[in-house]
C-alpha cells in the first residue's frame, strides 16, 4: 500500500482533497482492506422467519424507511435455503437474512443456525394472525431455541385488519400491550392473537420472547396510520438487542428534509466501514479517505448535486484550516498510537477506529448541510458548517462507540 509523509500536513491535506473527489487507490487493495474492516465491525443480522406473504418485506421497508427495499429482490444467497439483503447496499448498516419456503417445502434450519452463530443478530419471526397454520414456523423456532436458548426472539403478528369487522379501522391508541387484551379488540382477532401467543409460551429457551401486533399497509389501502404498531416493534427490537439499530437507521436531529433518512443511513454505513478500517493494525490512510469519497459522492447523488472539482474545493474551503488541522491531528494520533507495541494493539486500535469513523460521520453531516443549502440556492455559512462538523464528531463517536466496543470485548 501507498503511504504519505504526515510530517507535511499541507501536502497530505492536498492529497486528501484530491481523494475526496477522485481517490487514487488500487481497487484490489481497497477491496481487501474493506473485507478485513467488515470482519472488525460485522453487519448486524436480523434473521427473518416467516411464510410467503407474511409481511417480511413490509417490515423491512418500515424499519429502513425505503419503499424499494425488498427481501427476495436483489439479495445474495448465503445458504441453501436463505438469502440476505444488505441495507443500504453500498455501505450496509443492517443485514436481513430471509429464509424462504417455510411451510411449503421440508426445511432443515441447521445450516442457517450455523450461519447466524457467527453474526450479531436478532431472530424475528413473522406470522400473519389470520393464518392459523404456523406449525412449520414454530417447529423451526423450537429447534433454534433448543440449540440456542440464549437467543432472544421477537414475533411480529401481522395483518391485523384481515380480522377486523367490515368497515372498521385501527384502534387508537395501539392497545395490544395490555394484559389481558381489552374488549375493544374484536373477538376473532383476540382469539387468533392469543392462539399464537399461547403456542409461543411453550417454546424452549431462557431468553425473552416478545410478541408485538402490527399492521403495515400501503397508504392507498386507507388504514390510518399505515405503519400501525411500528413504534412498538422498534421498542421490542431495542429491548431485545444491544445493537442500537434504531439510531443507526434513523436520524433524530431536529432539522428535517425528505432526503435526511437516506442520507443518515449512508453516513452511518460508510462511517462503520471507516471504523473497521481504522481498527486494522496497518491501513493506508487513503483507504479511509476513499470510503469518505464514496460517501460524499453518494450524498451528492441523494441531493441531486454535482460533486466535482469546483464543489469539492468550495466544501473544503468552507470547512477551513482549523478543521483540516484537527482532522490531521486525529490521524497522526491514531498512527502514532498504533505503532507502539502492545499499546498500539489495544488502545491504538480503538483510537484508529473512533477517529476514522467519527471524522467520516462528521464529514457526512457537514456535507448534508452543504448539499441542502446548494439545493435550495441559499448561501452557505462557514461558521455553521464548521459547527455541524464539530458537533457531529462528538455525536458520531458516541453512536459508533457501541458497535466497535461490542465487537472488541
């Protein structure tokens, strides 16, 4: 790999500026570094179990906020019976593992269990409440929980409206966490919900089992709200998992625009990749800036802006010398820490991971402001973009810290 003399900051910053536009790095070397980085920070896996038409794709779309996300479309085979869907595809934040054909063909979950044993994961079973024949799903869950009693299980009970009396809409507020279920829930729906819940109680295993009733429908079907029970689903995911997936997929900042969620997911995905690169014992610094360049190109595409020599120079100029110096100080600190024996293998790796990931996150958040203002034809305030970068360094480090440390323990 190619290395740069970090004693000459101005030369390196010029090289970095060039890399943010058009990174010059061997693609084979970059791919090898990315493969090692993803081993350091593996993509969390949600293993989806459910029959066809149970609502798995609706759940994926609701969790990601993407209308084009679809399990079974654009996926890659990982075992004989299962496929995974990475989201976002360019820099994944989460992987959905979809097991197909349950209830249709004989299925042995052994291979999928072995695949999941090496992943950070959550088991998510999807059952339509109007479908009384869920034996195939419960058989698989029984096998999985026998082998891994410590794996938490979330069961999404879907399609509630199929058991509503004709003309009824969703009950508000969402009442399905009450024990016992309230009489406002139609009796046929209550019976179906309780039948699945009673069967779930008989599953082996010591880890908790959560059941959540949801109804995720297209807006044109007329049910309000379309994502009925989604908050309860998220609460269960966060309770059962330590992945912090909701914050990784959703930007909770006050400033909003129609592109914000997609931009946040790209920023987090690329920042996680940069975090993994930074944790490697030896890594070409241009590999990190190449990931950052890919992020900036992706954000420009989201906001339908050009990322060319002129806009790159404008962006870096607005960021200012102070940010350049701070950026390089983090890089130098990381590099020095990692060459010290023993210290470099532990603290140095953490420093490298946090500095690479946090700076990538901060660049992304600053770029979003830059592109939004360009899109609206407004002047860009240098002080504002620098404050966004500085604030995002802190918030990005906090967001990424949990993912890195959970793997480092």
